[in-house]
C-alpha cells in the first residue's frame, strides 16, 4: 500500500516551502478519495456541465467545457464514469490530447444549488458508440443529444472544491440546438477574428 500522500512532487515541495504541509495533509486525509462515494454519484447525476483539462505528450494544456442535460454524466461504478462527445468544431483538441496522454482533470461546479465543486482526476480513453454498454445506451432518452462518441474515465482522485469562492447563479431559459452549425447560434464572430479577404 502506498503511504505517500496524493498529489505531485511539486505541490509537496511548495507545501514545505510555504508552510502548508499540515493543512494539506489534513485535506488529503479527510477529503481525497480514489473513488466516487454515493454522495458524489448523486451529485454527478444532477450536473449539466463540466470543465475538462487535457495535455498532449509534450505537456501543452487545453481546457474545455462539456455540457448536457442532467444525467449526461454516466457513472458506471465507483471507479468509472463516462461523458458523451457531441458534434463540435471538428478540431478534436481534447480527444487528440487523450490519444497522446490519457491523464484528464475534470471540474464540476454546481452554480445553481449547492455552490459545491467536485474535482475528478483520472485516466481517459475514447469509446465509440457501438462499444458502449446497453445500460449507457438505454439511459439516453429521445430528448438527449446524439453522442458521436464517449470518453471513459477511470477515477484516480475525487475531492471537493469548497463553496466559498463559487458564485450562486440563476438558471435562465435558453434554447439549445445541440450540434448545430448555425453561425448565429454558435456566437458568430464574437471576438472579430475571422480572417478577411486580402484586397489587391
């Protein structure tokens, strides 16, 4: 059994440098699991968005958002969960990183109710739709967006992100056209960076 605390050598080095070792050890011992407990599973069933962080084999990072109706996160068991990949811009940055480096960081924040966050770190792999289990397939009702593929995560760490800095927001109605190619629905050229034709 590994007696070392969770986390990287870098964070342990800085805990020693800045005098936070006791506080960090208390957090590791009291809050960090290597699996999902029942309360985490219930929390995940209610979530409608998450942020994911991936990196390529050189360590170049990418952070992105995934969203869906409640239940779009599929918990297989205490060590395994999946999320669907819907149609996007075709760049496939996150999936590309996963093919080179399977480590993934996931952050959920319940902005509407509890203002509690949940971190899940683990190892990810891409699963095609025809490979998913019947239980996952049957969970997708007629109103669910059509997944192009799924990402399976084996949980290595799961721990709370405390409420104190998470704002409480109010949910407003918004029609979501999942996977649309409509430029207006996607936000158009909001940052005005589309390349203009070069004039002679």
